[in-house]
C-alpha cells in the first residue's frame, strides 16, 4: 500500500534536515582535523628551523616563511571561530603546505650547515694543530741555535 | 741572565704562542653558557606609540587602534602565540600568582616566529559593531577585530564608581615549549580598559 503523500513529504523533509545536519557535523570534524594537522605541521616545522639554526644555518628566510604559516593558521582558527568552516579548512591547508615546504627546506639547510660546520671544525683543528707543531719546532730550533751561540760566547769570554 | 733563565723565557714564550694558536680549537669545542637572562618583552600602546592615545572610551561604531609589540630576549628563536581576549569586570582574568591564563576563549590570535633580539609589532584595530544599552547594563553582541566581525554576548553592569560600562581587552603571551611539544602560557599579559558609550 503506497504511503500517504503527507507522510512521504514529512519523510523527505526529515531526510533533508538530517543530511544537512550530518554534512555540517562532517564539515566541522574536517575543519577541526585540518586545524590540528596544520598546528602539528607548524610545530614540526618550527622544530626543524630551530635545529637548522642550532646547526649554524641562516634561518632568517625560513623564519619569515614560518611567520606566513602562523598567520594563515591564526586566520584558519578565526574563520573556525566565526563559523566559516570552508574558509577555516582553506587557510589551514595553506598553512600546512607552507609549513611542510619550510620543514623540507630547513632539513636541507640543516644538512648543509652541519657538513659545513664539520668541515670548518676539522679545518680549524688541523690548522691550529699544525700551527702549534710549527711553533714548538721553531722554538726548539731557535733555542738550540741560541744555546750554541751563548755557550760559544761564554767560552770566548772565559779565554 | 744565565742559560737556565733564558730557557725559562723561551719556554714561556713558546707556551704563550702555542696557547694563542690553540684558541680557535677551544672556540669550536668549548661552549660557554648564555650570559643573558632569558625573557620576553610585551607591550600595548596607542596608535602613536604612546599611552596617551589609548582608546579609553569607545563609541559604538568607532575604531580603536592599539599597537602590540613583543621583543624576544630568550636567547633562541621563539614560536609565539598572542591571544587577544575580551571580558567584563567580573569575568576571569589571568592569574598572576599561579601563572595561569584566563579560561576565556580568544577573540583573535597572532602566531609568529621571532629570532633572538628581534622585535615584532602589529596593529590591533577594533570597533564595537553591535551593543545594546539599558540604564543599568550594556550588552556587547559583536566586535570587529582587524576587519573580522566576531559575535559574542558580554554584559557589563553600570559601574557606580567610574560611571560607565567598562570592558577590558587583554593580551596573553604564549610560547611553544619544545620539551612538552605544546604551546604554554608564558605568564605575561597586558591589558587596557575601555568604557563603551552609545
């Protein structure tokens, strides 16, 4: 037996309301998880830039990129707070992309800086050690000559 | 001077020269602790970088301008989060003794990264977009911060002493803690009170 038209209409309206509510909830979940992803990505990127700076790399440009990512994440949080979920997802994804790129560049810079630091370290150790050896040798040779000269002068004076 | 005295002089000069030559090695192998005390500076000023320009009284619809600034003296590059919050006279404020932030939600946030010794400044432009008044109270329904309208419902009762509806903007400074891998309150905040009028 076909359902009465009124029941069918109520059913359709109910289904539409449920699907809209469900879509809203899914969008809110997606926005929250995108924000979390962007937040974690920014923190990891900061860690990578921090390590690169400690390794001796010039991180001024990377810091500026992190600033951009931070600005975009703040914007994403603000959009989330005012209920613009699609805007929030958009800015959070942008922030995530900038953070990820910055992290890769920071890791590359860290490797370059670390190898450069190692090269500089060994160069310093070798040149300093060589200088010390040269100083000791020169001093020894000079001392020997001086001693001979001093002793010969003493003999002449005794005669 | 006899030969022994000359030997001592030669040895001394050699030792001094060897120490000078070894200085670069010491420079790269021995790291001294950072001499400076680690802290962050935080300030809020009026539009002319003075306190004389504080928007102490705001008409609904008019624009207030503040300058927020931070200087990093932490001896390392820092990931900062500055939270702008808004409250009436009875809502919770950051606890300076316990070092805890206010539980109120942020109105607006700034995330930025600052190298050691560098300064960051930004504008904080705000206006009360929608507020309703009665004889005894004022209800702020919407504020625009840096061009973004934000809805809220914050009521202030008429202050009999100050004769006005007083609200406070306060700015909490947070920083990223690498040990806990999370943002934590840096126990610093600045604030201004403003009287909202029709």
